[in-house]
């Protein structure tokens, strides 16, 4: 079941941001949900999360991808479609929104995990849903090498994620890179997140937040130095 956008706890002085809808994206383990939560707090904004833990097929998918790929993908598609339609029906100019996923990435995962026949059926379902998702004002795309992703997945200790295979993360990273190479619906800030901790390190977060607030148009790249704090 999807949830309506959550209202983050307002800080004493919310950061002024020129964007009304900010999306944080990137492969599994890169830290997009943690960053989205912190940004929502800084902006005093609503928070939209994809809530993968609610997908009853996800654990089965990680353990045996071919046995549960189609069910997993359709569940995510319906969940994300409902959330985006609810968001569209609200006043997008009333408050800032921060989300930890971009709806278009659903097709990215579908193409990666489904065989040709399943993907054709998925495409038909997607088209029939006629999703009118709001376009973000900014996408923050987090990148990190596979070894970094595996380390972070291991440290956060979600049991079913420990079955994720290295090759799957490699293919996922390649798919994300191709996707954002062509994505031009809104400005994109690509962040090298390999050596920073924008959730645990105040200096890392402050420097990234400054970049996010600064971005207005086009493509931007942020390659911060590793924090010494």
C-alpha cells in the first residue's frame, strides 16, 4: 500500500530553495533515501518515499531474480503510479517536495530484470495506466563504485539485500549512467558519492546542499573531496 507524502519535521529556519520538486536518485546502497530525508528536513518539505520494504516480492526477487522479477516490477509500478498521481492532484506550488525516486526509472529496472515477453507486457500495462507524473525541478543523481555500494548494503544490514549479486549492481550502475546521459526533462546534478557521507558528516552535507540550492539549469557535476572530519 502506498502512503501519502510525509511531512518532514520543520527545522527552526528552513533553507530557502528555488526548486519545488527535488528527486534524489541512484543505485541501491548509494544513500538516496537517507539524503532525501535530510533534504526534506532542511527544506521543511514533504517527503515522498518509494518504500521498497512494502513490496512482498522483493525478498524473493533478490534471492531468485528470474522467479519473481515480473511480480516485483508490477508491484513497484502500481505503487509508484499511485504516489505520483496523488502528488499531481495536490498543489505542487504549495510546498517543496523531496522524493527518493524518479518514476521514469521504473522502466530502467524493468528492462534490466524482465525478459522480452515480460517487458512487452509491462510496457502495455504502463501505457494503460496513463501516468501523469509531475516533472522534477532538479534530480540529484548519486554515483558510487560497486565495491562502495556492496559495503554500504552490508553495513545497513537488511537481511534480504545481502543476496544482491555484484553483477546485478554492475549492470544497474551501467543502466543508470546510460539513462542520465540522455535524460533532459529537468536539470541534473550528478554527485560522486563514493567518498562522502552527507548524512553523517555535517561538512559533506553542507557542501552538497550548497550545490543543490545553486543549480538552476542544465547538467552539473559535483566531485567533492573526501571529508577529513
